[in-house]
């Protein structure tokens, strides 16, 4: 509210607002979505996004509403594009009229594909590598999986809780130490260290992303053991320290490895000192990665 009042009462009248990462304000019932919709007085509003629909057609409501292109309430918007059923007929079981929504978005959008933008950049090469767990890690993974199955069979749970259980499997493949104080296995980290050694032997730097900060902390311990100079930036690191570490990685030739969680370092950061990026694991949503 303080920010909104300041924008409304400052001497310089704001005529245009450009909102980056507009898809992150997709929920009109969240504080972020509600406050964005309060900033409605500028004559010109531009919403920038690489992916306006992250998970469902409903993601488009707030961006369209904010730029004054959507005039209905959220309830009517849902009725327009959602099919209902399930218990008491109030659960969203599918979507409809998507051609209408596609036209609506297209009518108010300027789209630029990557190939349409002339950038003097070398082509990127992607390589997906599947790493086999060793016997001890595989056994641990199987036990976690069976425990989740047993729990699901016994309990009626929310989708959020089911997702949190599924996340345990991802944690078990990243590093067993996330879930166990006695088992310390990770085929992914073993392979990551090998890749880092190969890249550094070529005289290059490398960035490593992971979903889980404790996985990076374990990788940090392994790099320390190998005496490899690196920096770590995750959600526990303050923003001013992150800026210092980014600068260290960018300018110090001896700082070879940058470790970061994609949640903290995935957007809004420039890290051009490295030619290689390793993802130990990736987000559920492709648009985020």
C-alpha cells in the first residue's frame, strides 16, 4: 500500500508502467495479484512475459485484466474457459473455448521469437545425460518410493501434499543426504564433479543449478575437498552478498564455479563468464527453466 500511495502522489506523473515477468502475478487472489491490479491509473501498461500460460488458461486473467483488455470478473472468466464436474460439480476438470482465449491474447500481444531477434551469439548445445544410481542409492530410492505408495493408500490427501511426497523422490535422486543422516550417495553429484573437472581442464568456467540448496551445499563440500575455487548463491544468501559473489565469478579468473538455486538465480542475473551450465535437476514447469 505504501508503494502504491507513493506512485500515486509523487510529483512526476507516471504515464507508463512496464511490468517484467508478468506471468508471476497470475493469481488474482494473492497479495501480488491484488496489488498489481490496484496500479490501474497509468494510460499505458505493458506486460512482458516469455510464457503467459504456465499451468492453465486462468494464468492469463491478471495480465489481461491489468492491461485493461479483460473486463469480466475472475468468476466469469473461469466460467468462460473452465469445465466443471467432480464432487458437487465445482471442481475444474478441463478447459473450453481455448481458441477464443488464443485470439484474445494474440489481439493484444506483440510476439518475438528468438530466431526473429538478431543476436551476435554462438549457437547453444544442449545435452541430456541420464545417470544411473549406484546400488545403495537405488535401494534408498526404492524404499522412499514404497513409503510414499503406502502413505497414499492410507490417507486422503490434497494435491499439494501429494506433490510434496513426490518431491522426496527428486531429493533422493539429487542427494540422499537430504532425507537421511546416515546414507550419503549421489550419482548425479559424482558425475557433476567429473564434468566440472573436464570443463575446468579446458580453461573454462561453469555454472551449476539445482532445485535443492542442500544439494549445492554438499557439492560445495566436494569442491572444497578438491580445492576448486567457487561461489554459492541460494535463498539463504543476502542480496548484497549475492552481488559480491556474482562480481567475483565474473571478474576473478581463479573463481571457476558458480553454484546457485534456479529459484534464487534463475532470472534477473547476468552471468556471462561461463560457457557451460549444468542443471542437476530442473523445475517441474518448462517455462521456469
